């Protein structure tokens, strides 16, 4: 194997191993081939390509297939070597790749959606291909017969998808900022619950079936960890990106979360500590510190003959405060705030210097990232974006371990 991954001490950033160029439009998805020096890409230029690393160290396409419509999503099942490609026209095409990754045969077309396919997953046990689309629905189809088994509609575009193969639960994020949990049956489904916490559209999801944790990234630049299997309703907020979070991946072995944003930011979050939940914002008609009225509190303004003030919220205690009572800013990583946020003056005094120690590392991918995936066993990551470039990274210097052996230098 040309790109061996070894244990090594932590360094400051991911190591860029290779750049793959050649697409004529946005690369919608890029996936690393397990146990191979290869990458599968799908692009808006209507091509799906399999790139293999040559003796020269460069990646060259061993398969180049042109589709009828732009490619918008992709899933790859390595054990059966099946590729599912979602298109802008709503169709999903299945291909089978040869053992040497030099040939790809078309299998069938699934009329899954009426509009752009946004996410795909394949379940071998049930022989289902499950997908979401901009026609506001999730669909699941039988790969044996090619027939539609069921659909469920949402009020907004369905943007991302995760699936628990054991329990048949599907997590669907949409453009309204809501996450819907469904239990899929053969010809029907049941709504379990909806999760609301983001202020922007859901852009990425990651489900960890071991710890039963759901991670969601959104266009509001934030990440939320939902503790589905543990304490009911427990959520952790992570804020460290300056653009929409495009992709996330949780490393269960090392308890770290890797996230990528549209501005090229790559973050590695330490989740192996006891973090605090951000408080719910309290509502009040007057400042909960100085009791001055807010501008909508007409009665108190009239009684005190004072002008109303603008309402703010302390990110640490959640109290409604005025600007004069929240003049300070501070980071508070234990609550997920990696950059400075508004806190009331009393909370600012309670935050010690050691409380401001970062619990994440931040790196620059130097391209607009639209999609990311990881080969966790080798510590490799692939990113792709609107700049039409695919980058392959060695992440082991950042996560500080060899994921294959479980050895950690931390």
C-alpha cells in the first residue's frame, strides 16, 4: 500500500497526501475505497469516476462513466462492491464494480424521487436503498425488485440522512432546521419524534449506533450532539465554525468529532470529557440584572419614564440581559463556545483562565468543502468541493492515534 498510516506524535495539522483534479464541475461526493488506495467521486459534471493510486504516487481514473444528469449524492457498499449514485433528476442508478476496480457494470435504475437526490444509504440485510430528496420526501426501495416500498413526506426539502441498520430507524434533516426520526417498515413507517434546536437548515448528520449519539451540522454554523440513547433530551452545542457545517464524522474509538465547513475549516472536537449543556434562553420584560425595561415593555417604560433597552442573552446562564449588563465576551469551550460570545458581567467574573482552554483543534483545508468522508480504520479523510478538487488527508497526526490498533498517544 502506497500510503501507510503509522502511529506518530501529534502535530499541528492534518497532512495533505494527495490532490485529485480533473472534474469539470462541483464534486458532489467523494468516498475512500476501504483497504485500497482509491477514491470514488461523483460530480455535477455528470461523471462518476474511480481513481486508483499509481506507482508514481498520482491518482488516475481507472473508471470514467458519464451519466444522463448531474450526480448529486452517492453511497458505496464495499463488501458487495455496489455503488448507488443519486442524480439531479431524482433517479438513483446502481452499478457493480469489478474486484480490480477497473470495470463498472450498470445494474438498474430506481425512480426514487421527483427532484434532486440529496442523500443515499444502502442496507444489505434488508436489500433496501434509502434516500432523501428535494421533493421533500424519504423513499425506500427494494434492490431485488427495483420497486418502491414506501415514502414519507416532509414540509421542507430533505437534505441529509442517517440510518440505523439494526433498529431500522432513519434520521432525516431538512431545510427548515428540523430532524425527523422515523421507524421504517416494509411498506410503511411511523413517526417517532422530531428534534428542533438549529436556527438554520440541517446540512449534515452522523449517527453513532454504539453510543446512540446523533450529531447534526447546520447552516447556522453550529453542531448539536443529541443523546438519543442516554439522558432524555440532553443536547450539547458546539460552536467553532465560521460558515455552514457541511460534513461530520464521529470517531467512536477516540471520542472525537471531525467536522468540515464551507469555508474550508476542519475541526476536531474532544468529546471524551464531561461537557455542559448550553442553557435555554430565558424570556423577560426587563433586564434580569438591573431590571431596566426592554423596549417592548411599554408599561414599565411609562411608569419609570425611561427608554426601553434591547434584549440580549448570556450564553453561560441564559438570562435575559441588557447591553450594559453584558459588556464582556468570553469563550467557554466546556459549553461548546470555542470563540468569544456574549456573557453577562457576573458570569464573566466566574470564568477562570483554565475554563477558556480550547477543547477542539482547528485547521484550514484551503478549499470550499461541500462533502467529506473518512476511512476511520486508516485515519484517512477525503474532502471535495465547489473548486472541483478532491483532497486526501492523513488525519492521524490530529487525532493523535492509530485508529486501526487503538493505540493513543494522548
